[in-house]
C-alpha cells in the first residue's frame, strides 16, 4: 500500500476546530477504503446528536465537539509526575480552557472513530494532546515483522496500524447524558511503560469538574453512571490492546469536520507532522450500524467492545475477537465457556449457529447482572448491538446434529 502524500495546501494548523464558527458542515461520504458514514460532530455552537440518535447506538459518531484549536503540539495539557500532583479541578489541568472548562484548551486535537465503544448511550467528545516535539509511531507489520509476532514470542499485542503515542501524551474524553456533561476522563502516558487514568465528575451547574479518588456509581435519574477508578481505567485500556484504544489507523481513517475544512484524520495528523514516518493507510473499520455486510459490522463491534480483553496476550486470551481474525480461528462457534458455572440461566456454549438463545455471547450482552459483558463500566444494554448480533447468529446455518453444543 502506498503511504499517504499531503499537499502543501492541506497544511493548515492555525485552527483545528471552533475558532468562532457557528454550526457544523455536513461531512461528505467517507474516504475510499476508509471509515464509516457517521457524522464527525460540529464546531462550536453545533451539536450533531448523540451515539444513540434515532434509537441506534453508534450512529452519528461523537456528537458535537465543543472546541479545540491551534498547533500540532502544546505545552499546556501535561500529565502529572505523580498522583499527588494531579490537579483536583479540571480547570487546573490545562487540558481545558481555564476560563471556560467546557471547552478544550488551545492545541488539543479533536478526533472521532469509526467503531465507537458502547458507553451506556453517552455522547462522547475526544481530544488528544501531543507533547512538543513528540512523534507518533504507527505499527507496520511489513516494515517491522517482529512486532507482529505472537505476544509470547516477543511481539506487540497491539493491532497493526496501532498508534504508539509519545511519552507525555494526554487523551481527553468528555461524556454527556441527556445533553448534560457528567464526566471527563484523562488518560496519560507518563513514561515508556506507565499509563495513568483520572476521572473528573462535573458539578450540576456544568461549570467545573472535580477529580475522584476512586470509583463512583451515580444515579442520574434515567440511569446509573459509573465513574471508574484509576486502576479500572487500565482494565479496559489493556496492555495487550496497546493502552490507547481509539488512535489506530483503522479507527482514524475517516473524515472530520475541522474548522478549516473537512479532512481525513490520518492525513490531518500527517499534515501536522505528528508521525515519525508516514503511515500506510489501512481501511477503516465498518460502522457497526452502517451499510456494510452484517458479519463485517458485527466483527467491527466485537473489535472495539470485546477484543480489548479477548485476544492473544490479552486479559482473557482463550477467545479472539479481533476484526482481522478469521471466524474459524476465533474459538467461538460450538465452544464451551471456559468458566462453566452450571447455572441453567447461562448458556454453556459461546455461540450456537442459528440459536442466539443458546449462545453465551448473546446472553451476556443482554444481561445486566452477574454475567454482564463488558464487566466494568456498563449497566445499560446496547439494544441496537444486541439485535445486530442476534440477527447475525440467527442467520447462520444450524450445526449438524450432536455437534453443537458439545456433549
């Protein structure tokens, strides 16, 4: 595949998003070989709707972004050297506008993803701060085959096209429910081996957010929202998946409505000179609720929501939910669940073709108690995803008699 080439006319870093613009232009179709057709969100004053608009989770991308401008790097949004030094107030982190914490600090780069993680229906806004002089290294199996070897043979667990972010990088994510911002999470790379996450709870007035010392479950009236502890952040941002989850070429290969115009996100980062080497363009993951074939959309959903743990070298490596893994190698069909409980409510087989009701993968997505998947940070069923996965399973040819479930 050819590397990306950028014309000088595209190199404009004076303003990435916002800068006094009113409304969000409608994005064109996704780039060839690229991402989904969801909206990337708007500029200041715009609001593109949440990830459950129209009753379909994932449609519409991140919703309306609220700001973000400036250069390719900034010294403002910086990580703390120790937990004790991490500011208690979000406005003191320099990752937001100190005069208006609802807006990102100058220099943060907004982005969106092709296949979003289910977050109980929350609208999400995503930003990244790259330290001055920092360069992103993109995993390339053709150029660095050893990094793509199995983890037990010294390879990296992250997927091809994963963006290895430089030390000092800060990822910022805002969460809103019912039009009200409730949480901001910061994920920071402190050194070559250490990542740290912090959760900030917004006050009822929406004027400031305060760092939490541990996990918290808060009743929002319509649902209970889980604020993760620092350690829980890394239970999802796993080492096996590369810690930073959304910044991969397959996720980022899509257009975004920047204030200076619509542009492919990978090309934007290249134009900002943020890569050490121009990356090979990898096709974007299909929108789970778009128009791609059903099996591809299901696998895209599994990639984002399941493979962070379920992969070789992952937290639970006995099953492989990565998008690029052939179906027959997933260890999914007609396979008994490893941690059998004997509970008659829980199907004891991972997937029975033609029968969602006998498939543990479907049951766990429906459940909100003991057997819930994902285990952390979600108490609301993603109904659109459940219906999609059940349709996929139901459409599979039934297995031969006495072959599935196993005896």
